C-alpha cells in the first residue's frame, strides 16, 4: 500500500489562483506562490492529503509551453519559494505532485532557440519531431515541425531520442533533489511514447519510494497506460462524464455501466474528478444544483482516487467563454472563504466526505459490489477484510426506500447524517432523502464527522440563482485584462441527509412516486441497455461527413472515429474494441472533435 492509494487530492492551477499576468515578460520574480500557503491549511481542513499543482515552471503564457523545466515561473517566484512551499505541505501531512509537460516545449526553450539560430548545424535538431528545413510556418521560422494539437506554440519533443529521454529523466531527478516532490502528473500522456513512459517509470522507481506517475488520458483502455512498466494511474475522464450526465439525465445506469466497464480493465487506481482546469465546473454542468451532493458522494466512494479542483468545494460557477479557459482558472482569495466549512453547505459536505474517506479504509481498498440500481437510485458496497461499507444515492426529487444487503454487524451509522439503522435478516432498510447520498458504516466505526445539515431550494429558485450568477460579468482593467473572478458561493445545495425523525418510514406516496419514476424512465433505460448489449458494427456504417458530430448517431460516431484512427495508422482489435465499448453520445462527440 502506498500513500497515493488512500489519498484525497486537491488540484490547483497556480498561475490562475495566484492572479498572475497572462503573459510572462521574464522580468524580476514576483513571489505570488507564497500567497497560496494559506490554501495548504484549507486543504487539510477539508480532509485533503495530497496536492496536484501545476504547471509551475517558466513559460511564456498558460504554463504548458515550457521555457525552462528547472526554474519556477517568474510570475510565481523563485525556486526557493517552491522548495519552501513543498516543505510546508509536507509539514501539514500533504504530498505534492507537479505537472510534467514532457510531450512538448515552448518556442523559448533552449533547444528550440538553438535550432532557430543554427538550423541544420544545431546539435538539437533531432530533439523535436519532423523538423523540416524546407518548410515554414506562421512564425516564419524557415522550417516546420510537429506540434501538439495543431498549435506551433507547442513544439513536440522527439521522445525516441535518447538525449531527450536522458534530459527529461534528469529533470525528474532535479525536481526531487531540489523540491522534494512526491510525484508527477504527465500532461498529454495519451500521446506520449510508451518506451519514453517506461523510462520515466524506471526513474520514478529510482528517485523516491512510492513516487507516483499519473497521466492525462482522455479515452481508451486505461490498462494500456496503467501497469507495472508505465504509469501508476491516469485521469478518469470516462467516469467524469458519467457522473454529471448520469445525474442530468436521471440515468444511474450510465454510471453503473461505466464502473463495470472500468472494473473489467483490471484493478486500476484511477484519478477521479468531476471538474478540472480544462472542463467546466461541476456546479455549472449540473442541471439540478441539488445533485452536487450525490455526485460528490459517488466521487469519494467509488473505486479510485478522488480529487477536488480549487474553488469547486465552494460551489462556484465556471463556464468556458469564447473558447477561453480563463473563467475556469480564476484568482480567488482564501480569506473570502475562511468560514466556508461552517457557512457553506457545499464546503461542509466536501470536508465531511474528506474525513470519512480518511477514516474508512474500505473506501480506498475495498472491493466493489453493486447492490441496487434503478434510473434514480443506486447503491453499492465496498468490502474489506470482512467489513462492509454501503453507499446509497438518490437523484430523484422525492425520498426513496432501499432494501440493501448488509455486512456482518448489528447496525449501521450514516457517516454524514449520524442516523442509526439496524440490520434485520442480513439487510438494512433505509429511506434516502431526495437528491442526496449517504455512506453507511458499521456501528462503532471511529468517525470524527458532525452531521451535515440539509439546505434545499426549489428548482425554480436554483435556476434563478444560476441565471443571476451567469449574468455577473468578469471585471476588466484599463488594458482589457481579466481581473479576479467575483466570489460566487452556493446557497442552494442539498448536502447530505434529513433528520432521523423525518426519515423513519417510507410513505405510500413516496413509494408510488418512486415506482412512477421507474416506469417513466424505463424506455430510456431499455434504450441504453440495448445500445450496450447489441451494438451495431461501426464498420458496416458509411460516414456522412457533411453531418455535424452532434447530429450523428452513436454507430455513426464510432465509424467516424475508426476512420480517423485509420487515417493515422493501423487500427488493431484493441483499438476497435475501445471505440465500440464507448456507447455514450457526448463522449464520442468530444472524441471525434479531438481529431484535427
């Protein structure tokens, strides 16, 4: 067992949180990283045990166009600041991982500058992919090269060049010796060379016990990346999509099917999240804001390593605007949220979940057993060493009764509500309140969690609040630069559960409402199951490229993706299976759009 197996992560995009300028003039260092030290205390307060922070190193803009891998970005401070920051995290019991942007560099990186100066005579001309001195680009370099994502600002490193491999491995050694970092999140890991990743893994094993390598991977069979030779974990984008759309569509079958599919990939400890610096905030994506509670109960209790993106624990909004990610990466002042654990129901829930996760080993190491599944109710167990922990969630606007197989104990306690239920004939009978979730632990479990109070509002009130928040505009200064986003707090979230007195029995009205909802959703469920059980062979589909991805059917999208993959090289059976196994329309649309 390693530290990351039971970690609760907090994710910070430092250039945004610290309010750094969008462009780096490479001037005198400004010690903005030091302003983030109070956030470390906040991470600890809400039950976090690890921090993913990055990108950190010198770059010209958003941080992913690296200029110098061994120098903290001047907009954040000095190397001494970063050393002290990591040391403080360790003092608070918090592990730290950095962003490792090793697929590409920026144009100001020393090797690229040498090619610009010396062209064919540069010692570094083979450090990048397909440098062509007969070509040109929009920068009028007089040569062309491979890039990432179609952006010549991001120059793709030749990871098959031993000199490049040695250089990056030395960077990792430097980060450990200089800053005492505990792991790395590999940017764009889904396009990294596998032999390159094996070299990184050998270096990880060398530099520090339990040094963690986690990769950014969007689609595919995650076991290709997560194994004993390459990475320890990858970003679980598959579950990310299912968590919000499964609630927006009142379709817990999507979430349960996703978990089963992930389980079939093997015993993988994936990095679970509901939002990050590249995708819209979970509070923005949820149609019913009350679903904030069951979404996060699932995040903290399903197999994997949970992560919270800075600010989302407060229930703030974040929507992509005009193709920019700036609104997803706002400057925030922790002083504006200093009492949030007591006053903000979103933060109170996240803090409670963090403490429960740390106190209940079964949530980190336990096996997964599905207990109950309808469109609107879902329950499962996490079993470890004869101890069964039960998780129940309800995305309906009415309470729901559940009859769930229990473990070998006489009673269970709701970790979030404090409610006690007795075991009868090997089962517990509970009433799960509307739009909520609960973690049932055996009586006697040592928990230091106060019951989380329920705060509810009607859908119309929630909609009004959302529209009011969306209407607030980002301030601009005289130069047209965005200032810090206004503080937005959630006031309309259901957190955990109702009082025990209000939950003693499930009334006939509640039972009838639940049954009616199941009948109403049966057609949607049947359709989803049919798609999973009797897929259409995409190779029999002729793609109509005049159609937009959004208007294509699932088989059409699968066929289009396979065609795009075939254009880049041979498509083996595993690649085809990965495409066919993905039956979720929105995910396939995003996948197809990712091709350039």
